C-alpha cells in the first residue's frame, strides 16, 4: 500500500508568496482609494459680479489664497453670475479675488468685419485694479453660505 503523498517543500513557499502578493495588492488598493480624497475639503461657493451696476459677462473670477499654499480656483462669469461646487470649489480660508476680462472672440470679430454691418466689436473692460490681488477679498468658511457679491466701479 502506498502512503499518502507528502506536501512538496515548495507549497509553503508558494502560499507565502501568494499571501504576500495579496497583501501588497490590498495595500495598494487602499492607498489608491485614499488618493482620491487627499487634500483640503472644498466648499460650494457662488455669487455675482457687476461692473458699473450692470451684470458682468465674458470674464473670469479667480480666488487666490492669501499667504502660502492653498488652492487657486477660477470660474467663468456669465450674465454676472459665477459658481463652484464642492468638487471644484475653494477650500476654507482668506482669498484675494481677481476679475479678468475675456478677450474678444476672434471668429466673431472676423464675421462682424466681413459682414460690414457697422456693428461694433464689443469687449469687456475691467479696470486694472480688479485684475490684481488686493483690491477684492473673500473669506470661505465651512459653515457657508459662501455667497459673494462684487460690485466693481467702472473707473
């Protein structure tokens, strides 16, 4: 009668190898899951921008953290309104705010010139002081509501 086969010496080594690889994969998966949530918490924020009492259009609003570090966030200003969600908004803190005009759309400008309608080519002119840090500020808080109104003077 034959005796039962004995375990091969490599089976324990194979089990250790498999377990070490499985553990490494689990650690890697946990690290990757944590990567998506790293960084400071962001908050929804929104508001309005007027220039000379009129809703500003064709511009961007930029929140730059005061001091070192932090997240710089920007949003388009359309019909005087801007907004961020919790996914792309600013972190809590103090910000210098800049408002930069968008340039004239080149394609639209060419069409106006080619059609020779006499229609003026309009562009937004934001005074330089609002395009630099320091003139406008905002404070974003975890408690919210993080609703801002910026009334820019045209001169």
